[in-house]
């Protein structure tokens, strides 16, 4: 979809909302604008009164100006290591459309759409789900209303806290930086989650999904059935009287035999650093995930993520410790199809930390720094002469300044530098590096 069509569509939505009324209040909902910053799982909302069916039309879009350069060592890897002829310029805008409906007291439906993205330029549906925080169809359900929540549909599994700060196509207002983490734990799957709110500040969750990014009714014939993904989360979030807030969460996910697990490759919209470290014949949509790394645990996976978050007045820290292990689906030449394989497991570790200072009356300005590293057996094809996996690493540093001109508008400027270390000299990532500045403008409502 062209930029003109995106602007026209967003303008039409804004005008429609303006004519009808102010945006309606939706229960148990995370706002799309600046007021949604540093919100994680929506808290149980027992105070907002139900006033009948409501629909909230929301959206977001971003535009970047990219000034990045990249390099590698082609001495050993030969002609296949030539990199894309990268220059400065504007990237095509990305845009989201969100529809949130309050169906009944404590029951809402969300439909999330991508109007334009790097990987899919056409309009398509990301997913949709129903969230049940109350049971108005029954009497005397205060036990459920106060302590429980159920979420069912095709949605983003609640694994880790970095997902609440990431850029999701056009929705970049929650992310204080431009890029997501190098190993980006994000996918959409069909399933359900049960939440428990046992005491103030505590939330627990158990989820079960298909383990696949889309529906699949194929019967695999190698004696092993595809298995669902099971995941757990426990978090404690407490705000103290002296402007101190502390949150600590731990998440775990496992799948013993997936038909095609995409926990680290499920974002079909693309990354924010366009065509960095890509080959000379790369294209924006065909090579959509530049700067990220998918370890490729498409068959068996076990992953956990720990996230500390501390905010004292305007100073904010967010951290990531993540470890994932598993293996790939393997192509069986005789059958010409992928089969389950239960061997050759690898492991990868990710570390990350962000420190920000938000200032002025409504914290509309901020500056920050970020460090991110992944290390381990990054690819099943990178092996030593004895058959053991090669250990490689990727690290990134970033510095950013941002300005919320209003709660719906954000402008950020980031300097980023990313290095590829200990990669085989047959790969284009050998002695690879990219760096430079990206300017990003965000609208969200």
C-alpha cells in the first residue's frame, strides 16, 4: 500500500472518531499512546463502569530516515560475501489498524491488523482474541472478577517482558529505541492463556498454544505427532510511595515436537534496520529481518527469559536474560519434506540492558543507552571439523534521544553499532559490522 493511501486511511479514521465522539474507554486495555508506556499485562480493572457496547478504532504508523553503513571481510568467503550497496534515505512507512470492542462488562475483543509492512506490503490480519475478565452471564462471580482472566484466540503469547517494549510494525511508540532485540521472542499462535491475580502486585499465567504460527491439520508420518507449546509466567510489580517502581518477571516456554516453531522468527513485518549485512542482490521484502538473528529452533525448543525493571523518578532500567535451546527441522531428501528430528540440540544465550532518563513535566523527553548480545551455537550449519557446533556472537550498542511532542507523537534519533564475531570465514557475516544513525517518527492513537 502506498504512503498516500496510508495517510488517507489514517486521516479518515481520525476524522471519523472526531465526528462521533472522544475515544471510548475500554476495560482492561493498554492504551496505544504514551500513556501505555511501561504497562505490561493490563491490571484487573474493577472500577470502570460498563456503559454498553463500545468500539475503539486505533492505529499507528512510523516513518524512518536511515543513515547506516556496513562492512565485512571478503578475503576468505569469496564473491558470495559482497554486501548490499547501502546508502542513506527514507524507508517506506509501516502502519497498523486496531479495533477493540467492549462486548459486555469485563469482556472485550481485539482485532489487530497490519496495513503496510516491510515483509508484507498488503493489508493483512495479524490476529484477534477475546479477553474475559468478568462473567456477567452468571451470578455471584466476584471470585472470578477479582482474581482470574482468560484470553483465547490467535495472538502473541505472553512470553517475556521485552515484547511489551518492542516495535510491532507501525506501533513503535512503546519502544524507546528504534530496533528490537537481536533475538526477538515474538510470534502469533492459536491458543489460550489463564491469568491469576492472587495478591496486589502479583500475576501468574499459564498458556497453551498450537506451537505454530498458523493453522495446520497435517498428519506427520514419522511416528511423532506435533505437540503444543506450553508456557508459564510469574511477575511481581510494585509501586512504592517514594516514586520507586520495581518489577521482576520470569517466563518459560517449551515444545517437544513442533511442526514449525517460530518463537524467534514469527514477526512477519520485518526489522527496523533495512538491508544491513544482506547480500548484494537483497530486496527489502525478500530480506526483511536484517540485523536480527533467528537461532532456528523450529522443531524442539525450551526457552526462559528473566526481566528486571526498575524506575525511580525519571531514571529507568530494563534488563533481559534469556536462554534458548533446541534443534531444527531437517529436510529428508528421500521424501522431499521436513521431518521431526530429536538430536543435534544447540543453545543460545541473550543478554540485554536499557537505561533511560525521562524528564520534564510529563516525561516527554528522554535519553538512553542500550546493550544487547547473543552468544552460542547460533546456526546448525556452523560446525568445526570434528562436527561440533561453532560458537559465535553478535553484540549491539545504541544511544537514543526521544521527544513525545504530544502523547500521540514521538520523534526519536538513534545511533547504533552492531558487530558479528567468530563467524565462519565462509559466511558474509565474517568480521561483519554495521553502524550509523536512524531517525524515526511515530504516530499512535
